[in-house]
């Protein structure tokens, strides 16, 4: 028997799900733990979160694709008799699902595709971090908002510790996340960066990032390891928790690191931090190519450069990124910058 009166529907990308966690915490304090509809890929990120009563998987591009899957899930949710639904994801599919679920109150942003179906339409804040903007759905505005958080279990941390122990890697390594599902967001010089840093390096990512990780480790043999595809999402976050710094593109690992308190060097190309998805920690750094009139070229970053030159990434030097890494991690990385290589 379902005991939650509150439903949150968030079926966007992994990073978006992490950025929703402050909203989940606020709603749980107000109404009790909430149920969350999310993708099977993102579900592990929320299953251990204290604000979440139950995670409902919606495989919108697989087993639940199409109108049939939407209808079936809507009927399942309707049986649970939710009093209210909050819709941080602004898609039309989300609006239809909330309608099918029969929640009496449906709160979402006024600029969403299905806003006409909402009972409460909230103006979407223009500036600030995305996690702070989402709090507007709960009528919260704070000078010091809570950062996104992942609730890692003892087993998550043990899995990360064992992976590192088996390879003789001590805490304080430099983590790198060279992947992104958007091709133009990938900075191409991670292997070159690994070659000039002398600190131990661990590459993180999913199965699709194995080849990128292999290229990085090949450039720094004997002091780099590829964890891409080898650990689950929460264990990967637990691994990042032990890093001195994460070097990443504008992608999900950036938000994982933020959620576990690890400093970030974030490399931005086709997108810009002002869109609301940049790092927010006091020691974080952003490396980007200023002065390009074509930036940002889209909210996500296209798969290929619309102008064909990709200057926003190709002109970002290894030296600039290495300096940002050393500014945060210092010690081994700072000492080991190599000249003439």
C-alpha cells in the first residue's frame, strides 16, 4: 500500500536528477517522503535518498515507450491516489503522465510544454543554479540554498574503497570524466592533460566512456586507471568523494562531484555556466573560451559544431586546464607539470 501523498516526476538526464535532490528534501520535510518517477538509469541515484519513499521506474525509451507505456504507468500511479504532483521536468510527456496519475494538485513551471494542464503554474526563475530554480516549485527562496546531495550507503563506499585498494590508489588522486552524450561538450585533450600531470589519475564514466578512458590511461601509463563502466552510479560517486579534484565536461559527473563535496574543474564549450548548470563550490573552477560570439550555441550542446570549427573546445589549451587543476589540488599535480613534453 502506497503511503506517500506526493509524487515528483523527473525523467530527464542523470545530472538533472541529482539537481532535483534539494527539492525532494524540501518536499519531504513538508509532506513526508515522496515517490519519484524517473528513468531506470537514474533510479539508483535516488533509491537510498532519505527524502524518497519509493522510486518508480519509467523506461520511456525502452519497455515503456509510446502511448501504451505512458498509459500503463498512468493507471498504476492513479491507483496510488496522490494528492499532489511536482513536475521539475518541463516535457509534454511529464504533463500527460501527471494528468493520468490523477493528482489533485499539479505544480510545474509556466513555460513548460504542458503547462496548460497544471493547477499551479510557477514562473521559472531566469538566473541562478538549476537546483535553486527548482526550489521555486515549492515556493522556496533561500540566500544559502542546500547543495544537491547523494545519500551514499556503506556498501557504496566499500565498493569504491575496494576498487581503489586493489589497484594501490590512495585518496587524493585526480579524477577525470572525459565523456558526454553530447559530442561537442567533450574537450578533446584529456590524454594530453594526463600526460603533463604527475598525480595518480582515475577516469570515471559509464560503459560508453571506456574507449575515452583507455586513451587517457595510455597517455599516463603506470599512474592512471580506468574505472569507466566498472562501478555503479553511487559507487562511482563514492569514488569521486575520495578524489582531490574532478576534471569534467559540462555533464553528469560535475553534479555527482558537487553532491559529494569534491572540488571541480569544469570545462565549458558550447554551453555556459550562466545557463544554470555550472559548479557552485567555493574551490571550483570553470575553464572556457571567452569572446566567442557563437557561445552558447544551444542549451545542451549539439552533437556537432553548427559552424564546423568547434573553437570553443579546440582552443582551450592543456596548460589552462592544468593550471586550474593545480590551483585546486596543488601538491603532486602542481609539482609534476612538465615542460617540453
